[in-house]
C-alpha cells in the first residue's frame, strides 16, 4: 500500500527454474502466450475468497480455490482436514499449477500461493491480502466460527507458519512482497483496487 492509500502490485515469481515440488515435477512447462494468472493469497479471514469470487465474476474468468480443493481431497479420502497428509497437499499444489497453466486467463486464491507458484515457468501476478486481527476475527465469526477471536487468529497464523516451514522449507518469503490491507473496506472497494493495481492488463468493465 502506498502512502496515498493505493494498492501497489508488481509481477513476481515469473522465474524459469523447474518446479521443485515432488508431485509437481510431472507437469511439463506450457507456453502461456498472452494469458494472465492472478493469484490472491493471504492468511485466513483476509478476504481473499470473497474478493477473488467477485473479481472472477466481473471478468468472466475461471477461479480455483485451493482451500476448497483441499477440503474435497480430504472428503474423497474420508479423513479430517487436519489429518490430510503432506503428499495430498503437494498433489493439490501440482494440480493447481497444472490448472492455471491450462486455463490461461484465470484467478487462483489460497494461503500459500507465493510458495506454490514460486518456481513457476509462467508469469504470475500475486497480491497478498491482509487485514487487522480484529477484522479477521470478526470475519471468522461471520463465517460461522462462533467463538473465533483474536487469539484464534494468532493460533491459526502460527499453525500456517509451521505448515509453510514443513512443506516449503527451501522457499524464503520475499522481503518486499506486495500486500494490500483491506481492513474496513467492502468487497467492491477491494475489487476496484485490485483492478486498478493491474491497470490495463485486465479487461475493463463494460
């Protein structure tokens, strides 16, 4: 976020190194041409799903939700979400990369997309959603987590940090990752700012 309150964003992780995820190595590089892949990432209850859903509807682009994909995988295996093995998480990561490669213009939302697409052979626009602890706790409560408080937000963040360290230990977090604090903003306001950050790269509303 710049000093005037505008969202700042830059293309990141458009490297050409081979994907190092064990399950992802089976996915060969694909030439994307002029396609655009926009990823909204961030911790729990930072608004990424709502914003990505609205933006995808506005653009008429397909959307992949990594959280939904993980939940489906756990349901298919008949295990609790917390019991899903690391191999299944890596498989979903590989499927996400393959889906984006094949979709051209598309949106992806999830908590760890900076790591999932870190060694991607395609250009990816990644924007990190952020919000205050209080805002996130309120959103968590509205999502049906009746006892979701600030302490729960902090706990989930710590669990996510441990998960990131376990699954992606070789990938350092970039020090200047573009971020967008959407505390107090409506979904429509957030979508407008995301669109503005990408400028002429996105089709304009009719």
